[in-house]
């Protein structure tokens, strides 16, 4: 604005101003510029430009984090797959740094789960012009843990039941640390015979009804 003097009747002016640098900061110098339209290329005026001060505040960015799915292992640890940013101005050099971040499933059990992420940061030459919440959330899937349980070979005298004293074993896969299982098996019929089918059964105690 004109703070001393005034334009003559019929004259006009266009003023602009700019910060000294584009970087975030306070007490930054604002320099005015412009020209008067007076029919004489502005030569009828002696214009003195006076600077002022202002601030440029950081832009808040939004992080979108993806997390790798994995197989159930009884823990809540998760692995960050990617982190992208929304809100970066133009082609400025700023990226999401998840190298020191941690990701935690809300539950260790199988299923689609919410994941809490903490420790996100910004890197890049222009990172100082932005802010980013260090925490975020994502969704990923914990897949069921496959195991194969195989009945044990068993022979017994006829006793009128299909019960078997053999104990089935896990022959493919394994239980996660801290989980346990109870296995039983039975003959297909109570009748005397050879080559009879023994069928295993049982359940896993994993805090999630197996």
C-alpha cells in the first residue's frame, strides 16, 4: 500500500511483493515492487519501496502407509511396505522416511487388522518446509497358519469301540510360540479288520478358538 503521498487523479498503480526466500521461517523480509500508470511510464513519480516482515509456515503433509500382510505367528509385529506423501508443493524434494518407524497389528490373531505406525519422519532437501504427524494407521491381513496333522499307525485288540491310543503329530508346519494343541484319533469302525482308516481330530489353543 501507499503509506506516504498519493497518486494524482486519473493515475493508477499495480503493486506486488515477495518474500526474500521460499523457505519456512519468521521475520522474513517482504520486498514491494510495481509501477505507476501515469501516461509517462511512471516517470512523474519518485517511488520509494519500503520492506516489511512476515512469516512462511510449514505445510502439513498426509502420509499414506501400506503394510505387508503375513502369516500368523503369535506376535503383533508388522512390516511397513511403503509410505507416500500427499500435499507436497510442486516438485519439491521431500520424502516419507519410515526407516526407524515401527508398525504394530492391533491383535496377533488371523484376519484383516488395523496397524498402528509410529516414528515416521521427513527427509529431503525441502523437508524443513513441511510437517508430518509421526503416527499413522493402515490395514493389513494376518493369514491363518497352515499345519497338517497326521494320525499315528495303531493296532489294538477288538474292544467294541473306535478309540485309538495313538497320538497324531504335526507333520507339516508348526505351532506358533506360546500356542498348544490337543490331538486324538479314532478308527473308522469298531469292527476287526486291517488297513483301517485312523482319523485325527483336536484343536489348537491360540487365544482365538483355534
